[in-house]
C-alpha cells in the first residue's frame, strides 16, 4: 500500500512539474492542446475526489455499523451523526465537480 501511494504521489508531482512546460508549448502550437490538458486535469481532479470521498464514506459507514452492533440502543444518535457526516463528505465531491466544470468552461472545451 505504501509503495502504491508513493508511486501515485510521484506521478502527480511529475504532472504538476511538467504541466507548465506543456502549457507553454501548447500555447505556441495552438489552443487545442491546452483544451486537452484542461480536460485531463478536470478528469483527474474529479477522479481523485470521487476516490477520496468514496473511501471516506466507506470508512464512516463501517464504523457506524460497528457502533450500532456494539450498542444497539444508540442507533438513533449514530444514524443522525452518520447522515450529517456523509453529507459533509459528499459536499467535497460536489465542490470538486464544480471546480472541474469551471476549468472546462474556462477553456471552452466543455461545449
């Protein structure tokens, strides 16, 4: 797990380092490359957000199930806290979606 995580972080760092160079080259060549890079960045952003929020929701749900299994009398309080927590986690994915759509619209590659 640690090697996989390190590889993903290294890949993201390399993309972050070389993206300005690619943008400068594409600006000279034309706008189609910048649109392609914007689409790739938006897709990567929403993919990472969906992955993170999915993991967070899964962990929260599993811990809530464990809590109800240990103390069935507290299921009402646990359910209320779980729903609020899941809504807050899901809002992060919605924010990432809005930022990704903003990037696409700003490049006019969405239409």
